[in-house]
C-alpha cells in the first residue's frame, strides 16, 4: 500500500479534516454483499475512530448492503451498523432457507432489517439521513436491467423503499420494489462496486470501501448457496431469466475488469477522477454472503477495520481485540 499522504483522495480527506478549502468533489462508495457487508461495516468503524466524519464526504453511494452500512454511518450510529451483522442478521429471523422452502417468506427477510432491527433493536436516524441529502442508493432497474442511482430521499418512507429496492433479490429477499412506476431489484447485479456511480454523478474524488479482496473478481466463488440464490432470482423473474443468467455468467470477467481499473486508480493516480479503494487483507477469508457463524462474521468486521487503519497509516488502538465489546468502545 502506498503512503497515505500520496494519494489525492486521502490528501483531500486530510485537507478537509484540517478545515482547509476542498479541492475535489468527494464521495464515499460502499460495497455490500449481504452478510459480507460486515467487512465494510468494520471499515466505517475505522473511519469514525479516525475522526473522519460522515459529513466530510459530499455524497455517499451504497450498493446493496453497502447502503445500509452508509445509513448507520450518516446516522452517526456506526457501532450499531457493525453489530447488526453478527448479532441480528445471521439468525433465523433474517436467514431461513426452511421457511423459504415452505413458501412462508423469502430466504432473507428485509422486513426484519428495515422494520425491526433498524427501528427497534439498533435504531437508525432515518430522518437524519433524509435531512443530510447525501445518500444515493443504487438499484437495478428491472425493465432494462440497468444500474439506477436514486436521488437522496425526500422522506423516511421514500428512503425505506429505496433501501428495500436496492437489496431486493427476487425469490430470495422479496419481490421487485415498485417506485414511481418502475420496478427495481438488488444493486449488486449491475454495480456491486459503486465507484463508477459516483464518478458518473460528477465526483472526482472517491473513497471506495470494498468487502472483497483486492484481486478477487468473484467473491465466494465456491459458495453453493450464492449460486443457488442467483438461479432462484433468475427463475423468479421468468420474463428476464435469459438476460439475468447472461449477466451472472459475465460477472467474473466484468468484476475482474473493474478491480483492475480501481487497482490502477489506487496505485497510479495520474489524473482525475481519483479513486482510492480499500480491501480486506488476504490474511482473512472472504465472508460468505449467507454466513451465519458469528465468529466468522466478527472476523470480517475486524478485517475491514484493520484494512482502513493500515491504508490511512494510523496505529491500531492498544485495546484492540476480536471481542465483540471492542466494537462498542473503540
């Protein structure tokens, strides 16, 4: 990793922390990946502990679970966003294949996340997110299977609909979500690494938080459950089945191209737009998208936290440990 003060994106962050005039339009882009979002949740914990305020960024762009991570960060309840994955989203209330087979509910329950966890158990400041005008949720528009970037929501109801739409995996996490006459499904189908969305919206400095290894084009490629999820999704939307299967088949090559591009932009920032990407170390295994083991999920949170601290050149707190309590008092 290059020295932190050499990359224009990190220089811009430091410039803003000092209170100097901005020189770039700065955006934060966060990858999701269902339970793998625990990695980027750990990353925003590290940003917070490094005194990098969520409002230091002019805009946030979230893909799938990345938009949920960003929501907790903007709410300044980042610790809740980290514990959500290993305390509330790895059990039967969220992931339950048996209930799905019995056709009682989807495999993944977005109702559990949006109407229980984010309201009662680990409450989020939905209105504060709306008022910030910063969060751009990504989704896939079903009519043409293209990436869609929602404008910041104008109400709590609209925000919840956007968050649901950006994570709606048909047949797995509920039906497509209709907003303003269009149907939307999970963002990761078309843009799991949402840095390009930020660039397309005019941001010339992007900090990208990725939940996968730097050169891993297809996270969890041996994850049978993930492959079954893709097939179930394609079958559920029969009218688009062929096109969705084609997108899925091309994902490894496309992701490899994206990772190669952000690798160059991170390590050789020769011209705008500037992108600096942070990835978990290969010392840690990639968290599976449907992981239920709390210890493995916590290890992913730790990997994300350490990756940001290393990228910024910041020391690890002496009290750092793998204990769950750490994420409440770092």
